[in-house]
């Protein structure tokens, strides 16, 4: 009658496990996959932030236009848009993590207030052009 230890390979050695070479090969494969995946992940995050920035600028511009249509003048501050319920709150710029929008005056010298907004830090698109500015 032959007895074998559980988990043994049957060769009588009883040493089950991985060699250092096998572990190194697995680690190299994992590192290779990470070098492909991580840059794509960060590029996707940057594109998402640029998209949110573009949408926030569009919402601010739309609120400014509606304010001008209703009031006959441009808002003095962005907070006026919140106070008159054109916006719930001033949106956050995802690239600066703040509400630090740059206000642009009207091109017509007879008007005052905020005519347009842009980001304090415009996002660069893939072509190198600034987005949302």
C-alpha cells in the first residue's frame, strides 16, 4: 500500500509552489499590461474633465443669455445668476477645482456686466487647441 501526502505532486518530493522565475514572469506580464492601461486611463480622465468643463461653460453662457433676455442687462457677478435662480450654484471648474471663472465684459461699450466666461485654465484638446476658452 502506497501513501501520498495531500497536495503532493506524486513524485515523492512534496514541494509544491512556484519558482522565482515563474513569479518574475508573472510580474513582468502584469507590469507590461499596466504600462498599456494606465496612460489610457489618465487620458480618459483628462478627456472627461475637459468635457465637464465645456458643459459648465455652456451652462454659464446659457444662464447669462437668459438673464440678459429677462433683465435687459448683463449680470454684475456670477452670483447674480444664482440669486435670481438662473443657476442653482456656480459650477466648479474641474481643471482648477474651484469656481474661479474669468469674466469677460461685453464688446459694446454702452453695456456693463459679465458678457461671457472662460476658464482660468483652458483644457487642451488632442489637436493642441484650447477648449472652452
